C-alpha cells in the first residue's frame, strides 16, 4: 500500500492506472479507489460510499468512507466510446480531413478526425438508398461557422421526413460552434446548434459523450425531437432562446453535464419541454447555471406544468440502463 501525505496524488494514480495495476492507495489513512474508465478522460476517485472527488485529492478526507478498503482497476486497451463507435461501424471507411459547406450524408456513415465549416447544415444525415441502415457516428469532429440564406440551419441535422427520421447518432468528442446571428424571432433566426427531427412515432436517437455546443446564439443549442437521448459530459454554453429543447417523452439522460445560459437573448431557458408532465429527464452529477438542479425560472413548459426531472442517486452508467457505448 502506498502512503502519500498532503500531496497531490494525480501522478501516482495515473502511473498505476496506465500499467493496469489493481490496488489501493492510502491518503492520510483513507483508502480510495481510482476508476479510470476509458469512456471518461477524467480520473474518478470513489469509495464504498460514493464519489469522493474528481481529479486530484489534497488535504484530509473527512468523509464517511474514511478507512474503508476498496480497489481500483484500469480498463483494458481499446474500450470506451470512441472504440465502441469504431467497432460499431467496422467495415465502413470513416470520412476524415476537412470540408466546407453542407454535407448531405447517406447512412450508414461515420466521421473521424474531421472538421467542417460553413453551410446551412454542416452534416445533414438521411437514408434514401436501400437497404435501410440509419446509423451515423462522429469521433473527434468540429463543425463551425455555419451560414444560411434563409431562417433555418444547424451544425448537425436530420430532417422530419421519411428519409431523415429514425436516424441513430453516436458521438464522441464533438464540438459545434455555428456562430449564428443572435436570436430575434422565429421569423428571422430559427437556427440551432443541433436539430434532431423525427416523424410522429419515429425513433431518432442520440448517444453522445463529450459533446460541446457553443456560439449557437439563436433558437436552441439542441432542438431534440428524439425518442431517446443520452448525454454524458454534455456542455451547452452561452446565451440564446432555449439551450435544450425536449419534445418527446424519453427517457432522456444528462450525466456529468453542464448547461449554462446567462439570459439576455429570448427566454434564456435552460430546458424547454413540449410537455412537462409527460417527459422524463434523468440527471446525474450535472449543473445548470452552477446549480445542481435546474432553476425553476430556467424551465419552460409548452404544455403541462410539472417537469419530470429525476435527480438520480446512482450513476446510471453503472445500473445497465444506459447504452453500452458508455461502458456499462
């Protein structure tokens, strides 16, 4: 056992994790566990009673877990969301490099180490050619500085059509920065960071880890009409009309995420619901303008009045209820 007193232990933990060692570390008499899940680039330090801290630990631990024995395990190489997406699209050559303008993408398709600028829609996904295979993956992708000659546009998009609906999106380490004009009205600036549309009864879904949406400025950071959405370490930041719009019952997940909207453009809502009473969002370890719960004045309901936001007591990645991409 290693005894390290009053010092930052990040380097020690990283050294043991990289060689796949299983063991325990004692800090001021407190045994902790390092779980270096490949799906998470951050160090997660846990005890029998739950998460103690993320990243480095310094000083004394006065938690209820003090003195309990646990262990840490490094993941096997090749695990995690990026590897899962690569395996899921095995046999399909990824699109790489850079492009400009709207990319009309026939699914199945995936993008890796890719950047796109301009265009009303950066990536417009659809399935028009048989056989039907409505999957799209993005790994290490940046979409920025979109441009539209009308009132609509988004960095990532699937349409409310037979060809555009039912798309399954799988994202890892994606940033969208459309840099739209600031919100005026629906008749002038109906732009989004991401638009995920769906026919009534459709099954569009999104599973995203390390997705960042910024400089969206206009109607929505994410206009989410999916039947199911799961976000891990989602970041939506900056002002605009509504940061996250949620239309369908779900369930929808926000895990280790952060949504900030300082207001000043439109309603400034953090979450807008089409139907507050019949839509479920499950939240774990996330913040909204710095609060652990969504401030009441940052919630908008088109129908209903009691938003069904469930603040979970257990990380849903550990319960088997989330997609295997996240390393259940």
